[in-house]
């Protein structure tokens, strides 16, 4: 449905990676009729190009520099989007960090802090800032990117996994508290996805294991029923579904999107 989000305004965080889920989601939201604000740590050529691509669909677009660990920055960002685009109906908390993806005994206290601030507190504060705007507009939808790390556990990803489990808990809390106002909150939980971050991890493992990146990918995806990683666009489609009217009775859901892959323990 190319016009199912017509008249809606979406805010997507962490949209600056050239091959990221945030970028793919922003474009898909625009294709479905939404005006879109995108953020990343800085506004540069990549984010400017994304704004131009969104504008080419006929939708309004803007870019905002945002570090989600900054409470003041979050407030300023939300105020800017409301002033420029008129409101916020959809919030996609996509910005995240893999800091703390390490063996448990090697995780520094600062890694736990950074993982918590980016992966949990950022989405929480952004939601707090956007929910009053959504209430004034009669409802809205929040979608958090929780990863399959929010559903299970794999050795070597301690702080990251803990923060993503907490994000699923936050998702359910928001769903329980704000459903009466027409505000839904769900999480998408993608597994292996061909993002810049994931492909860099394959390259790192290849170097460590003395294999090619293609061999590493084949080994990793062998545990996935579909025998491949997702594309960012496939994850974006799931996010747009959770943000749109076709999922109007879904809230508090943590949707696995792992191609039949395992979540760990």
C-alpha cells in the first residue's frame, strides 16, 4: 500500500549508515506516504543524500544531528521535527551500538554504561519525548530495533544482549501504559542482516579464522533455515508493517525476523 502512511510524520534514528536498517526504513516509510525526519551522530553527505532521496518521492524530509545519549539533544531534536514537519506519529528507535559485544569477563564497566545509554536509555528518552506529541495527535506507533539478542543469548555478547533484553521490556511497558491513548509499541528482532556493521564483522572473523569473508558467511548462515542473511530492506518492511495500519491490533510484540535462525540459549 503506497499511501497507507499518507499524512503521517516519522522519526527514524541511526539512519546514516549507507547500507543500514535505518536508511532502508526511512525510504520505505516515505514510499508509503510518510514525511520523514532522519538522525545520526552527524549530518553529512550520506544523511543529506538520504534526505534528497526521500524528497524525490514527493515527501517532506529533514536531517537532524542527534546523539541519543544526550537528553537535551533528544528534546531539541523532537522540537525541531515538530516545528518543521508538524508532529510525530511514528518513532523508529533504530540507533544502537555493539559496544559490549565481548566475552563477559572482558566487558569493562564503561562498555556496560555505553550499551545501556545507547541501546536502552536513548529509546526510552526518545519515547518519553514523542509520546506527548503522539497523544495530542490521537495516537501513534513506536518500533524499537531489539535484535534477536533481545530474545535469547549467545556467548560473547554480554552487555549488548542485556541491553536488548531490556529494550524488549521497555517495549512491553510502553505498550501496556499507552494503549488507551491509541499508541502502540512493538519491537522488531532481526538476526543476521547485510548491514555495513554485519559485513564488517564477517571480515573481522575472516581475518581471525584465516578464511575468506564468503566462507565465514556460509558457516554463519548454515544455522539459518533460509541459509542467508536478510537485506536491510526486508527488515525495513517489517518495521513499516509494525508502524502502520495493517498491524493496528499488535502492541507489545517482539517480532523475530531471523530467517528461521536460532536466538541462542
